[in-house]
C-alpha cells in the first residue's frame, strides 16, 4: 500500500448520460454520500430531457455533445478530469455507489484498474439475453487473452490516470470491453471486484442484438491486436 494513499479528493467519477432524468438525481446523491461529497463528477451529456440540468444542480461538470455512441461519450468523460483516479459508472442506478470506498481501497492496494464484476452474484436483475451475452463475451475475452476474465462490459471501474493516458482507445460501442482488455494484456495490475447489480431506472437505448454484435467484434479486434503486439 502506498505511503501516501489516495483519498476521494483525488477521485473523479465520470459517466456518459443520455435521457437519464429518472435516475440521475439518485445516482449523484449516492456518489456524494459515498465520497463525503469530495469526488468531482463529470457527465458527458447528449440528452433531450432534464438530465444536464439536474446534474448541474448537484454540482457536476456537464460536457454537452451530440449523440455519437457510448464510447465517444465515455472517452470524453475519462479524459476530461485531471484528478489521478478516474471512476466510470453508468447513470441508470444499476451500480452500487456505496462500493466506491472499496474500489479506492483496491487502487491504494496497488491495482491499476479495479473492475466491478456484476456476474459474480448472478446479476438476477439483468435481462437473460444480456446476462448470457455477457457470459459469452467473458469467455471469448478469456480465450483470446489466455487469462480468466469474468465481466468485460461492466460500466463501473476505477483507473489510475496513467492507464487512461498511456493507451490509445479505439472502440465505440465496445469501449467498455477495451478498457479492461488492453490493460490486462499489457501487464497492468487488474482486479475484478464482485458487485451487486440492480434493475435499471428508465429505458435502455441499446439494442441487444446490434449492440452485442458490436461488442463481440470489439473484443475480437482488441484481443487479436494485443496478441500481435
């Protein structure tokens, strides 16, 4: 453990948001409670509802951009803050913000990436199609990397800033998988931390079939590229 451990004054929590007014108040309140209101929050927003207004009311930095896909929004989100620890999450109230201290503890224990494993406890709140798809993604990634991976597409992770800055990120819909696979393949210390997963608030905008195919393609692309390095 570092002699000078990170605190929530060193943490930015970032997310892409798109019409999340049903959940964003709860998510931002939970972040403030879990971090003693010390972490900064960045929302990269493409909404047509009150999401950005609510985010600003909570003191979040809102970066507005036209809709360009998941990866474009999250890439902007992870590169905007200048704090040394970046935590990603989704804004649909599916992720347990009360676990943020555990993620920070793991970073302070020396891990470069801490990834929330939704499937460890079964992810019963996840639709069956998504759950089985995520199991298949993890098996594919494990085969390509030669290392067991449990949840490639979780939206809740913590990263040391140097990981974000040292790797060129190329994927859009599959960026979440890429953000795990490239650090693993390059020898960064990665821990998958079991988390509970809740039923989402609001409607999803990702089509399971087209989104799933895009993610599978990203895993193949990234896995093959990293094996060739």
